[in-house]
C-alpha cells in the first residue's frame, strides 16, 4: 500500500492559507484563554478532592444538592468513571469560619452520645483541628477510639499515660464524608481516592511546570541549533511554540464543552505537554533532515523549491509516524480510564497539531526568515 | 551467516536477560495469586465459624495467615523484591508530604513566650506561607524591626542575634531528622510493608505507605509528639519464668486443650531430648523467641517474619493472663543482626511503669570517648530529672535500663553506678551512626518535632486494580492496532517491525525490573505511547528503502542505504524526545516520573529493536535470497 506517492504540491505557495488557519486557531485559543481562562486541577490550585465509589448508581444532582447545603460554598461535583463514582472537590483549605461551629457541634453531639454529660473543655482550636481536655485518661483513650470508629479523625495529644487531651481534625474531606454518610445512608460508599494539596505546594508545582516547559524548549533549540543551522532550529522551535500554544488554547476553549472529558490542567497534563514538546518536533526534524540532504544534491535549487520538494518527499512518513502515534493515543483516550483522560487528550490533539505544523508551518517560517534576511541559507 | 554471529549473540543475550529479569515478576504474580486464594478460603471459613467477627479482627487474622505462608516460603519475599514494583497509584496506598512546623517549634522552645512573641510568630507564619523565606529569617527580621533582641527568648543574655538565628536554624533542621525517626519507628511498628520515608529539601519529609487502606489511622502515625520512656529490664530469672508460663499456655493451645506435656519440663533440658518437630510443638514460644542458653540475659531473639505473629500472640487474653500485670514485652526498634538472611529483633521483658519519661532530658550528644575512642552518647537532664535519676540509678546498679521510644526499645544499657548531677554517658554503641540515632531518639522525647501535612494523596486498592486493568487492556489493544497497520501497509517488512515491537515492550519491562524501577499508571501510558512511536523508526527506514528501490537499486543495496540514510533523522528525532524525558523526570514526582522513565527506556529499547533486530532480520533475509515485500 502506498499513500502520497509522487505528490507535487506547492505547499509553500499556499502558505498564506495555512498562516490564516493557524492564526484563527490561535485566536480562538487566545479569546478563550482571556474570557474563560484555564481550569487548573488541585495539583496547582491547592485544595481537597475526594472520589467516592458508591455501591449503587447515584444521582449526581442529588449529591450536589446534599453537598451544597453543608456550607462549603460552591463545591465542584462531577461523575468519576461510571455512574457510581462521584468526585467532590473544593479549593478551600480549611473549614470556613461560619461552618466551624456546626462541625464542632457535631463532634460534641457525638461525644455526648457516647458519654452523656461528660464535661468537655476546649484547650486549643485551630483552623483544622480542635483539642479537648477530658476528666481522666481512661475516658480519653476510649473516646479517641470510639470516635475514630465512627469516622472522626481523632488522636491523643500525647502518648504520656496520664494524657487527658484529645485532638479531633475538622478537615473539609471529613466534613463532606460525614454529611454524605448520614444523608445517603441507603447507598453506602467508600473513598477510592483522596488528595489534599496545600496552597504553597500548588504554587511551587506551577512554577516547576513552567520552568520545565521552558527548559525543554531551550534544550531542543540548543540541540537543533547544534545539529542544523540556527535558522532551522529557530523555525522548528517556533513551530513548537505554535503547537503548544494552540493546544493550550484548545484547553481553554473545550473545557466543559465535551461531556465526560474533564480538561483540567494537572501534573499529568503538564507531562503530556512536555512529551508533546519532545515529540512534535520529530516530524519537523524529518523534513529538515531531507532539506539538508537535498541541499547537498541540488546545490542551485532555490530554497522555495527545495523546501517544497522535501515536504512532498517526506509527506508519507510524516503522516505515517504521526498516524501510528495517534493510534496509540486514541487507544489511551478510549480505554485508558478516567485518570489518564486529559493526559491522552493532550497527546491526541498535540500529535495532530504537531504533524500539521511540521508540514505547513515550520518550513514556511524558515522561508520567511530566509527571504527577510536575504542571505543564502546553507547547512 | 558468520558475519551476523556477533549481532545474534547480542540480541539473544538482551532477550535472555530481559526474560531472566522478568521471571521474578511472573513468579511473584503467581505467588500472590496463590496466597490470595488461600486467604479468601480462610476468610470464608472464619466468617462462617464466627459471623460476628469485626472487620479489624478478620484482617488481623488474615495477616497472620499471610505471614505464616510467607514465613514457610522465604523465596516469596526474595521474589517480590526482584519483581517490577507497582506505584502507589496502581497498588493503592498513600503518599504524604510533611513539613516541619517551624513556627510551632519556635514557640515550644522559647523561654518565655509573651504576647509580642506570639504576635510575631503568627505574622511570620502568615508571611512564610506565601514566600520562600524561612520562618526563622522572617521571625528574626520582624523582631529586629520591633527592636526586640532575640536573646529575650532564646540562648543566654549575651548572645547576639546572628548566633541565635544560626542555632534556631540548626534546631529546625534537627527537627526534621527527629520527625523522620519518630515516623520511621511508628511506621515500622504499624507493620506497613515497604514504606518509604525520605527527606525532601531542608524541611520536608515524604512518606509513602503502599497498601494502606485505613488512611486516617496512618495519618495519625505521622503526627503527634513521641513518648520516650526509661524502663527497667527485668532480671533473667524473672523473665524466664514468665516466658515458661507463656510457652505452656501456647503449647496447651496447640495441643487443643488435652495437653500431654509434663508440667515440669523446662526449656533448657528439653532442647536436648526433643526433635525439631516435637520441640516446635511443645515449645511454640521458644520456637519463635529464641534464648541464648549461654547468655547473660534472657532477652529473646526473634526473626522478622515471626515478629508480628508473636506480637499478636502476646496480646491475646490467655497469654496476657499469665504475664504479671506490672511487666510488658517490648521489641527492639532496629534489627540487631541477621540470620539466614532474615533480620533478628530483640524481645525485652521490662517493667510496665516507666522510671522516668523523656521530658526531663535537656540535651543529648553523640560523641567519641577520648579514652576508649569508641562512640558514646552524653545525656543531660534538668535538675528535677537529675534528682530522680540519681535515686533510680543508685537503687538499680548493675541492672539494665531500656530506652524506649513509642514502645520500641532503642538501647538497654547497664547501669554501672549511681549517676548524680544529671549528666550520663551511654556506652556500647557499635559505631557513630548508632550513637547518632540514639541522640536523635533521646532528643525526640524531649523536644517537639511538630509537623503538618502539606500534601496528601491516597488511592484506594480498587481504583488501583481498575487502573492496572485499563492499562493492560490499552497496551494490548494499542499493540494490536499498530502491529496490524504495519503488517497491512508494509507486508513482510511490517511483520518484522511488529515482531520487533514485541521485543521493544519486553525490553522496557525487563529494564524496569532490572533497575528495580516503579511502574505507575502514567508509566503504562508511556509504554503505550512508545508502542505508537517505536514504529516511527521502522516507517522512516522502510520509506527510505522504497525510495532506494525506486532508483533501481538491488534489494540488498536498498536495505543497506535505507538503514544508513534514515539513521540521522531517527537519532535526531528521538534525542529531542529523550531530552524532554530527562527534564520531565527532574520535574515530576511519583507517577509522572514513572512516565518519564518508561518514555526514556522506551526510546532506547525501540531504537535497539529497529536498528539492530530489524536490521539483522533484513540482512539475513537478503543474504538467504528470500523475497522481501515492503508494500
């Protein structure tokens, strides 16, 4: 079987069309980024996320209704995987001040259910925990384990034998679980995933991600400049920017548009972008490698024709290598599961746009640069 | 064929090595299947005979069964260590990043924290949350802005600020070490298999606990102050008499109630008369906890695989009934040696009531004794503690004092004489490392190491299972799609490429196993992606060969120049991906690193398959004059 055999298309003559196509895609991205912004996952935003797996199918609107009433403000609720999975997420780090008394009240009710009338003295209360002092060590120990068995996160303040203080955590996740447990008693759930990211960690991860992407672009620029002439390296890296920016724009544009596709930028998505940076330059390298070879053979041919000829001759392999990789990403997208969906989507779209740019954009950029500088391009 | 001999040997060696490295993974899978079958059956039996059993007790029972299976087959454990490790996202578990709460530490070690102090601390903490500056620096800066000297709260009155700042920084640093040791100790005792506790940067500790389902409980392990106690070790006669009683209770239990053992046999003389099997039956306790018959002490030696079992037995009600209620058994925190490749722990019988707790310790320092040039630890106590210490040591000369942190014995030195003045010297450490550890432990009981959780990720085992399944399915489907396409498009040459693809996957897995690397879900994605990218090299070569054939060259010449001319494009395009793989590995953590790793290994493996294996097959086919179709 042969595809694209002996094609003689004047790609560069039509480059204005592709500039327009790229510019439109780019603009759509920019507008969406400006208007809608990016949706970051909790890796970068910080916050809490729990994924619950219910025993029976669950009505997401009902869960949303329950959770919205527990005073945590706007909480994000989504399905996860099938119809029994629910993801609950909030950017809040701690229980808000106005809910705090309710949470504490719940704890104290639970304590009094176990030991009616036991005197409780609050010795310390922070945003995420409350510490009680109890009359004696034995009740403290038994209360710690009894409350723990009920799902509260309790602990002794010290392991000293005469310790009378008990600390109870009042985190977001605990509060959500506790409420759903009572409100949805007929459909029990278990927690299959729980993430909590502090605000500082989120900020650091964001910085690291940006640095990593910039570093990889520089590394590729340096490597290509070393292997090819600078102008080709420059063209290739510009094409890379083109790929990354358009894919990023798509993220902003498509967020929440396709049902079941959760396009949030998290750590794995950054990994996908970095892979994209490394991979989408491949096809460009193949074209430029052929340009270099043809330059040696056809010494007098103008750059315009040289580039066209090289693109045409390498067309089949550009499409094929992109195609097989695309196959792998489609499989991942369909069968890879919920956790990898956004990752696979980034690669899927990135490979398409990468193949497009190495055919239509990278060489055109080299040509523009060469005609501007009016120098003869050599290897 | 002679000219290919060398290449063939290399390829066969690579395949052989990969298979050899992967064999333990397969074996481990089989072992675990076997174990889980037994456990399922056993759990059914238990629930049938005792329907009211709590989930907790059931899992305890099952763990016991699992331990005994593993103890009976030591190869299970060695196989497991050689198998490809699964990341937390695949096997379930939790990863927690802790940061030492410097603000709290400063508050706790300050001499007389007044209102100004508390204000400044909370200000400093708020600022530290948004900048990279350390809490100590911010704290010192605000204090100096307010014109308050640090010596008001720390050190002595003559110390200048810079000296105090550097001391506080050391304290904050030490707190991380202390926190790590406390956590390690607790995690060891909790019985998590293969925990990982690592320091990250200057103030952070990363704890990974695979397979922990009860995350709340695990989280508790990581926080809270540690308890250091000094407890007297019981003398050998007493200890042996208690152990004999325990032994009898267990033996009676073994014999199912109608005990045939004569009551007056003691452990010592029965060893000589009984065969191994009989001994195990009649003296179950001494089988697990071995006593050195010629030793000065009655401390028992326990193999690591028996430790959990013994712990559960010791806490069972009928054994508890024969242990006097003022003593308890505690294990050593660290193994004291190895036997048959297994770590050996010590079991001590100590007084239940501590003589002193760690709060009285003011300082501890590992150092070298100038006289004997061996490692020692110097310990200082406050005046209150010193008085008690002098009385306690005076009354117990030539007895041993166990130093116990959160229930684990770190050292049990002999009391050589009455120690007055509160300065003690602990000898008998094998090296400086051991002495340093004891220093940390002694300080852990006195100084706080407040930590807070700044990142936490946990994955339940069921989600992990689903992910493994999804990953496997995608790998197989991805492989079939790509292989089918290659065969359709390039016919015989495509078949060669598809076969080489199998080896690529084999090599990736083999290298992962060989390097003891961890496979994560993104790692599996990396393998699938590699399958798609690996054939790129084949495509480049085949397209080139087609071109060469078009110019009228022979098959042999076309294959040769096809391979050599495609080389530069293949190398260039793969190196760029490899470069981003390296950066990704640096940037990422856990799962993402797993992806970067498989991506990089995949590139290496696919290049080998395309440039060495596929080429060899082509060369052989050409020399044998076989017909090669390339579509």
